C-alpha cells in the first residue's frame, strides 16, 4: 500500500518548519556579521581615536589653506575679516 499524502494542516506544518529554519539562519548570519565585520570595525575606530592628534591635524589644515580667514603661514590680518 502506498503512503497517503498529508493534506490537512499541510500549510501549518510547512510554515512551522520554514519559520524555525529561517530564525536559526538569521541568528547564525547575525553572529557571523558581528564577528567578521563589526568587531573588526570597532577595533579600527578604537585604534584611530587612540592615535589621533587633533592639534596636528588642525595645523596641517592651516598649512593646506583650507580656512579662508587664516593664511597658510598661520597669520590673520584685519583685512581678512572684512
């Protein structure tokens, strides 16, 4: 005798199985993302902020001429403010 296919509550059992698999895969994907991407990014940010010198960066910007009111040599005159 051949097996009779299950037709009653087929959708409910299929959804339960697929939902369980989906939740497990989402948790695994989140854990992999955290370990491989997020933790590495956090370490790079910490290293940057540990070694960053704001005053030296400000002096480099002045020498590059980024600011309109400060000349590259660092001097400011009254005509620059008009």
